């Protein structure tokens, strides 16, 4: 990607993060566009908080209350617990739908985890 080219939203969605940050570091006007683009997502920024064992507790990482409550009601206390869970298992949880699924995938990706499937 050119350093002076400001990509469209569609282009940004298809570009990997490393390339986007590289362009943002070289182009201050694009940096503003990128911050606005990131702010448009419904998933809240995640603060990297973990317990004494180095595990990310779902109570303290900034998940939306709805998702946090569903996970805790289903004995999921740490993000790493979700690595043993399949997508189909999540959808079996009461009050867990497509929006929750997309948000969980984004959070897992942020922390470097993925579901069992």
C-alpha cells in the first residue's frame, strides 16, 4: 500500500493490521482516518488484564456485561477456557447469539486465542 494513499473503509477491512499501522505511522492524515475507522466498531477496546497465573479473567477484561454474564453462567471464567469450546456449544448457551459470537471472536483474536473448531 502506498504511504500517501488513504485507503477506503473497504480497503482497510481487507488489509492486514501491520500494513495499516505502517501506513498510519508514515501518514498523519491517515492516522486520523484509521482512528475513526477503529472507533466505528462496536467491540470495546480490550485492556490486557490477567490474574496471578497469567490467565485473562472474563470478569476483568472489558467484555460487554451481556457476554460476561453468559460466559460466567456457563462456567467459563477465563478466555483460555474457550479454547475447549466449539462454536455450536456457544450457540447452545442461553442469551448467546450471532452478535455475541462476533464479539467473542474479536476478543479471542485480540488475545491470541481461538475456539476449538
